C-alpha cells in the first residue's frame, strides 16, 4: 500500500537501529574529487537526505567535506541525513573490520553511521591493495574467512553503538538466505542492481517477507544506452504522464516497495531525479510486464565492481 503519491519525503523504517531510510538516495560513485564535492552539495540542495558512500569509491573525504559545509548552509542537522558506507573486500578478516569502519568515519567526518554494508560477499587478500592480483592478473581471493565471520564483526560494531545498522550489497538470494538464518542481528538492508531489465523479484519478495530494505542501485540501468531509459514502454509512459523516462523508472523502483540510489552529476538532473511521485496503476503494471533481461554490472560474480577504474589506493 502506498502511503503517499509523493515519494520525495518517503522513508522506510529499518528492522534494527531505529533509523528511517529516505527512499530517494544519492549514490557517490563519482570518478573525480571536484565533481564529488559539487554533485554532493547540489544533491543536498535538491533535497536528498540519504547519501551512500564506500571505501572502494576512494572519495569519502570529499563527500564528508561537501556535507560539512553544505549541512549548515542548508540548515540541515546531521540527524536529518542518513549516511551509509561500505566495507571493501580486502577488509573481510574480522580483525580488519573495525579499523576499516573507523577509517571511513574519519574520512567522512562523522561520529556514527546510520548503515554499514559489506560491499560484496567476496573476500579478497587482506591488505591495503584494493585490487590484489596475481602474476596473471587474476583477483586473489581470501579463502581463510567466511561471510559469516565478517558479519559477526559487523554485529560487534552495532553492539558498540556507533554503527546504527548493518547490511549487505551485491549479494544474491542463495548467499543471503543462509546468512540471514545464522545472523544474530539480521540484515537491515540489501543493496543490489535492480531495474525493469533486472527486477530481482524473488530477492525483493524475500526482503519484504523478512523486513529488509531492498535498495536498488543503477535504477536507470547505469544510463547505458540502449537500456531502460530508451525502452519503448518507459518512453510511452513518460509521454503519457508528462514525466521524463528517468522519473518513470525511479517511481517504479520506489512503488515496488523499495528504496533507490541515483547519481545525478548536475543540479538540474539532481532536481529531476528527486521530483518523484507514484505512477498510475496501469503504468506500473505495464513496466512489470517488460520481458527484456539484462545485468549491467557483473560484480555479483567476481566481487570486483565494474564502472570503477582499477588502480592502487
């Protein structure tokens, strides 16, 4: 049931930690520092109150700087924003989890996190190198730690109080179910690629059943063309409703019962992507009947995300 047709203020209660995640989130996978600073400030000015970061993106410090100057200027308190970041694959060993968490807090300039995610279920060779590779260029995985080992260390962060909630990213249902069953603190959110070409319906239903926030990244198909933004069904609905194709895709993502992340890099695009309201029921159903299937990011198979340049830290 949709509580309101205006999604700009919609928030979703987490199953632990007492936090409420704004359904419209700003993702900070941005390749350069100057754009990160500007786009983060513009997202805040457009109304975004949910910011998703990652150690892996190598720009937590710039996001933190943008918010430290932007929050007072906008008259917004820290308590009014929802901050997420992620533990990278080379820090899955339990003894590395807390230092990685503290380092992210320091870079972001925060005293606590609203949500901390395991970036992928894959453990890489522990160390400071984010992309450990052998002589043949193949990723070096860490077979000496399990996902549950890492999750136990994440639970300890919640116990200490500076991490309000924990969850996972880039995980499939086959890996999520056993972890959920074994977890003392159940995942609060699961962040995965999802759009009409990759609806992840089974995972979405599991998350709804278990009171886990289903958080879609790449809801516009990473902007890749051809892709959902140019789909004829989406284009027809946009024309009919007076919305852009991006607004139609974002509305669909929230209307399914989840939250989303988008990464507008201009002020105009930030305002467009934030101005989201419910679609008519017939339009929503039309999108659900799209049969094209395509994944744009293969991170779920390797743990090494696409769209991020490979380089040493």
